[in-house]
């Protein structure tokens, strides 16, 4: 008679049965029964990362592109800690995710062994749902609950702590059936009518889109509304996922620099939020405002977390009779640039070569300033941003997006400084032979901090301070680093070469890295 | 009239005046005033790391070698999160450390800007002292209190959260004077006499040394006691810092594998703890004990956190009349090995070339199994271990140790898997031109997990599970990665070449990396 299923197998079978069939892993000893059980459940694809920030960022990218959670497998408190920054970004993106954090056996925790730490405190800080699974008789139901919680709108990080004995003891109940996420909640017609009346009032209205409103359908409906009512239309500064390209509306993002963002809201009497937060400055600065809307501006939340923003926007369009299609962004691309590589030709090279259906992962920071305009009329693509300000998500998110969408090319445009946080991602790209083009914008500086040092009003910028932003001593050689992790790479310093290399990436499967030597913004 | 000093400058001046004159940094916008103020306080040496795990691990290495805290500069909750794993190790090492975690301005927190997170929960989980500095009138005193707390025995991680406006507003009080750490507490003579009587009783006693008892003085006193009384003498499995070499006692470490560790304690009637925790299994395993001492063994804590273990050991030696020097470990080295590189010749190469006064940072894991025996009779050296089980501290700790002791060579012996967590350390080694020899033991596997999968009794080890430990698809090329971060590197696959390259490293200043291709343990 075969051994009865253990807790680990019941857990993994439950995840797979609930539609979670990818697990990004960085396991340790306390996770060995989980790892062993992977061989019993071939439906689960396990993808190894060499650092937990890769694992959690990949799960975020996967979730943004599929709308479904991936699992992660992390090793006690320190493993969770290493993944924390990208869990913060995922929390801000409302990405569904199911973290499995291995822990000491229940009876072993009391001994304060070296890896013991306050997992509960750390996990709770980044998780919208959190549970410790104390027994193999409950672990399957706990897993089903975690998946359902992660999928309940608008999506959240769910973390299940898994003591080692919960894994290794027999689980006579076996796997649990999938649990049902909470449904989306409807918005009252009266509330929709109220907003429709505001839009008809003649007072200046700004519609701010965020989160799930930035799908093709959401932006098309919002553009119809805005054109019909003469309202301003903006979207949040760092969308989790925006569908863009020729034929879709060109929606301006709220500008990162607060002083310019304030101008975007100037004169706004009514701000209508559609799955977006009230706009505030990313950081505070001496003698500058935190809130970006003008005094007296009234804020109306049309759709938020529990709602379905697309449905709400369609209902609002109907209430307004806004049935005519909005003027679409014309389909156009920049010419193929030649000559020196500056931030405009850098962006033009990307815009000129962007393949149809690309997924752009944007962590180019200051070096990417011209890319949105250079791609807005290009072929349809998805655009994924750094939602939580914790740099180091770009390369991991590209891994997850490529796993989610094996038929699409992922373009990971990455700043040199940010790339260094989670470079280990390159190895997973090579191991899984993912169709990812990594473009590193190497300007040799934390250029954003040069700008920020000036902006915060810091009365200095002496040589010691500026030296903290200098990445040229020694220079970072991304071609060598990529080669060391099995990713073919090349360095370019002209727009012609960048364009040619992008073409080459688009025509060959698997990952490749292009290190583009660019000037720092404003230099 | 010059501008009055701001909070940031008052803070940095207080740190420097309290003896904290090194700050490992990875700053962001909320830390710009701190960074700007560095130019006003040239006594503070700022050392940039490209990832926060480098920063916190370096501060740990610095503290272990100087007994003093370095400061770290971290960017809000995500920056703290990236540094969390090595803070966990530092907490376990009782390393004094002062983390400065920048945060949003006090009035800006309410707006839940993208980088807002529960710093209090995350920081409290790894800090022995924690405070949020709410005003520039208190920040200097807060900093002085943080330093004193970090230095209060046995040493702890102190974390000061620094809102941006606390930094940028004027600090009319200026810097604060240094605060006084708590003194060590004496151990009652009666308690010392009790232990002396146990040692004279004829019942089997084991003395377990840890923490600060592992200095040359502490181990010499303990060896005198053990020899005089016929007691067993052991030290904890992963010491924060152990002074070793010819002329010092050879003290066996408690073996990592619980089943062997239990044998070391077999027959022990009295366990005497000197700055060590009661020994427990690193992990739990099905049907294996968590506690390593035999049933009926009585545990006596002779010296713990508040005490000075060296003084207590000297007092115990006096009480016993144990005045004769213990038999020292003879001064001896292995012969220079030749031929194939296996784990014995790997260790012999290190033992044969270890320079006088070296600082060995040991994160070689399974590949390092033979190195302790190969170095025990070598020139005097310090040995730093992974105290908290969170891999990825070796390279950062080497940075900190080299900054702490510029006249000594640091030998960082590092496993391939662990190295990948915090490879960014290499760049800081190059930037600061630190005298570090990095030896990567590249066996192409998470070999410890092969062993652990067998040990936990996991009934499998199928191809999917074993694939999670495979670092050869693609192979990691550490020579390329090191070159990419400005560190000269070479690959060796014979014992002769390893020995020759170690000689070369010892004769040249600055960092160098040697990638040694070794077989996996047991393969």
C-alpha cells in the first residue's frame, strides 16, 4: 500500500487544483518536504530563483499578466525578508500572490534555533491575508483559502506560513477543493448618476484612472466619457499594468515631480477616482505640497477595490450617452534613429523596434523619460511599472511576465542602479530560456538622486554627497555580469547599434541583454 | 551668518562624536539631507553598497572586528527589508549596529504614498532597540541613545527611524554628547563557586563557549579550566568571532548535524553555558530530537548577555586553582597540496597559505568542511561565521571586516549558492580597494540541500526536487561576474593553482577573486 499523502503534497495538489500551477522557489531545509512533493504533482511548474527578490518579483509579474496568483516558496523569516521589497511592490500593485513561507516544525519553535524570527510581524506588514497552517489536517483548506483571498478584488498578497511538520505528517483528508474568491461589488446606479451629473455640470472635472481601469476596455470607455463630457483624463504615475499602443487612447500619467503634477490638476473642481488613490507627492519636500489637487477640489470615488472598474466605466458612459468611440491614438512609430545615443534616440530605438504584443517592464527611471512618448502609437503592448518605489523589481518582473506569456516578447528596460538589486534574475531567464530582451541603460549614476538632492533643497551637493551616486568607480560591466549568468550580451553606444541589436533580439528566442551606454538625464 | 545646523548634521555629528565614524549607505530621496550633511562632517566615512544586504552585512563584519557599531543608511521599509536577512544574522551575533532608516516626513505619512509601509513592525522584528526620531530637537539625543543601546552588553542592533523633516529642519541644540552604554554585570562569587564545585564533583561536565567567550583570552582560560577539571570543552556551531591558530586551544564546535552533536554531549551530567545558548538542533527532523543534551542533563548558565565572559572564566579558573597553561594547539600547517581539487586539498591550500593575522569569513557551507582542521594550527587568525543561518552574509561581512582592519588580509571563503545572494559586495570591495581574497567554492549545487533532502526523510528526491538544487544549468561563471564589478578574478581547478593564486592574493593589495571548481560534498 502506498504511503498516505503528506501535508506538502495535499498543499501542492490544492494549489494546482485552485489554478495555481507555477511556483517560484528559493527553498531551504524547512521546505524539503514541499520540494520532495513536487515530483508527485507534475502539474506544478517549479522555477528556481537564486535570490528571493527574484522569486517575489517574478510572482508579481506573473500575476499582473495572468490575473492569477503564482505561488512562491520562501525559507523562514530571512527568506521572506529578502523577498520583502518586491512584496511591497506587489502589495501596491494589488497583485494576487500566494507566498508559502516554510518555518520550523511547530514543536521546534520554542527552542529559538538560529533561523527563528518573528515571521508573523514581517509577513503581516506586506500581506493582505495571512495565516499559519498548524496541521496537515487543515493545510489543504488553508491553501485554498489563501488562493481565494489573493483573488478577491482588487487582489492581494496572501501569505501562508508552513511549519515543517505540517508538511511531513500524513494528511488523511488529501487536497481541498478550490475556494471561491469574493465577488466584485456593484456600484449603485445613484452614485454613477451623481458622477454623470458632475460631468454634465460644466465644472472642471478630472478623471483619474488606476489599477484595473487601465485595460484596453477601461481606457476606451474612459476616453469616450472624457471626450463626451470635456473632462480631463489622467492615469496614475506608476500603473501596475497599462494596455497601450495605436488605436488605444493616449492617457497622460500624473507626473512624478509634484510641482508639475500640481499643474496637471490646476483648476480641477471635481476629481473622479476610478481604482486610483487620491494623488499625493511621491516624497515630501521642504515647502512643497503633499496633496497634488488644488484647494477646494472635491474628490469622488467612483470605483475602488471591491468594484469592477471596467463595468463601472461602461455604466457611466451609458448614463452620459457617451457612445461614440473616442479619437484613438494614431498608429505610428518613431523612425529608426541613428548616431549618438541620448535619451531621445534611446527611446526612439525602442519605439522603432517594439514588437507586436510586447510586454514592456519599465524600470528605466530617469533614463526612460522619453520612452512612453516613443511607444504610445506603436503596436499594442502592455506596460508594467514599479508600483511601490522599491527598486529592483524590473528584472524579476520580466521573468514572471515571460513565464505568464510564452508567446509574447518581454522588453525589460532597466536602469543600471536598479538592475544591481536583483541581477540574479538573469540566471533564471537563461535557465528557463525565456524570451526576454533586457536593455540596461547604463549612465553610471544614481541619476535620480542627483535630481532629488537638488529638489529636497539640500544645501550642499558636496563631493562626498555626489560620490554616493557615482556608479563609475569602478564601472559596472553588465555584459560580463550577464555572461557570468548564462545570458548572451552586447554593449552598444550608438542609436544604430541599439536598434540593430533590438531587431536581433526580436528575431531570436531566449534571453539577451543589451547594455546601452547613455548620458545621465540633464548631463 | 551661516545657516543653522539641520537635524541631519546634528545626527551625524553625534554619531561621530560617539565613536561611530563609518556609515555603510544605500540612500534614496528621503535620505538626501543626511547625504548632503556628510560633506559637513568629514570624520564620517560613507561607504556605498549597491544593495542593502551588502550594507547591513558589512556593518555586522565591522562590528565583529572592532566591537563598535557602524551606522547603516537605509531607504524606508523596502530598504530595511532588503537588509533584513543580514540584520537577522547580526542580531544572532549580538553585533552592535546603528541603523538609520529614512522615512517620509512626519506630516506626509498620513497620505500613504507608494513607499509607505509598516517600518515599525519590520524594524522591531530584528532590532534590540528601536525608536522613531520625531523632531530635530531630539534627533541628536536619539542617536546618542541608539549608540549606547547598541553597545550595551552583549551588543545589539539599534534602529532609528528618521523622518525626512527631522533631517531638514533646523536643530538649534546641535549635536548631543555621547551616551554611556550599560556596564557589564558581575557574576556572584557564589554562582562561580557552585560551578567550580560541579567541576570538582567527578560528574561529567561539558563547558559550552559562545559569543564573547571565544576570544583568545576566553578560550585560554576555558581550556585551563577544562584540563584542570577533566571537563569536556565545546563551542557553539557558528561563532560570531573566534580567535584561533597555533598557541590557542583547539576547541571542537558543536556539529551541525544533530545526530552527531548528540554524541558530543553523550554522558554529560552538567552543561555549563558561557555566553552560549542551550544547544538545539538547527532544524527539526521527523523522529529526531530538538534538544541535543541527554535526558537528565542539568544546564547551568555561568555567563550570559549582561556579563563579561572573559572575566567570569578567569574567576572560575581562580576558584579551581586552574593556573597552569592549557596544552596549546601546536603551530603547524598543511603541506602545499598538489593535484586534483577535492574538499581536502581545497582546505589544505587555504591552510598552507593563510597569512598571519588573517580574518577568515566562512560561508563555504558544505565545501568548507575540512577548512577548520586545516587552519587550527596556523598563524593566529579570526574566524567569522554565519550566525543566523541566513545565507548571503559572507561577502558583505568581508567588506566590513576589511574596513575595520585595513592592516589585515580578509579571506572570504564562500559557497557558490550563498555568494549569489549578495554578489554586489564585490563592487564595494573594488571601489574601496579592500584587501580581500574571495574564494568561491563552485560545486554547481545547493549541496547542503541534497544532504538535507535525505535527512528530513523526504520520501523522494525525484528529478524535479533535485533540479531545485542544480546551479549548473546554466553554469555560474564567477570570473565574469567579478570582472563585471571591477574585481580581478581567476578560475582554478587544481590544488596547485589554488595555492599559487592564494599566494598571489596575499602578496598584492586590493581585492581578488578565485573561483575554485570543487566537487560537491559526498559526490
